[in-house]
């Protein structure tokens, strides 16, 4: 009986070491893939090149609601913040992994203020494939630009 116990103990020790080694390999692999997954998530949240219109309200032309119209080109942002039948302010900035980092110019004093708007991403299924879509936290995407938005965007991107 002692011989059986000794063999069993050797096998148990062998399996314990093998499991420990496999566990360490799995942990090392997971640790290496986490930065890559984080980078992929950050890249997925970033806004691609294009023209955007967002509003605090889910519909256009609502009084006392802020609207943003802007372009993104290679991570650089230019655009305008405005209210219906009120003033507007031009801004420039960059797309960071988790926010739009903006410098907004006061239209009256020409003072520049820093402002950040958080980006949020969600996964949606398009044609059977999962895709990441990015939006501005606290704002609603409003689609195509109207005449007012195009005029404001032109005024703010000429500078």
C-alpha cells in the first residue's frame, strides 16, 4: 500500500506543478492581451474623420438647448457650439481616447476656455457583425447638417 501512495503522491505533485505552470502561462497571456484590448477599445471609441452634428435635445431647433457642429480630420476637431436664435462660439481641439478636448473661443472677448466632452462607445450589430459606435456623452447625434449648421461650420473653419 505504501508503494501505491508514493506513486500517487508523485503523480499528484506532477499534476500540481503542471497546473501551476499552465496557470502562470495563462495569466501571463492575459496580462499581455489586456493592454492590447484596452488599446483596441480606445481606438474603437475614437471618432473617425467626418462631419458631426450633436444636440442636447434629441430634435433640432429646440430653444435653450446646446448644439455642436464639427469636423474631425486625423484627430483634429474644428467647429461651433450654438443655441437656436442666439450666439455661437467657435472651437478647435483634438479627439482623445475618451473625450473631445476643446478650446472654445468666446465670440465677444476672444478669451479661450478649455472644455472636455466625454466620448462613449457602444457595440451594435450591423449586417450581422458587431461594430463600435461612438457618441458624445449627454448629446444626441442628429444626422445631416442643415443650412444653419453648414454656415456656422464654414465660419468657424475659415479661421
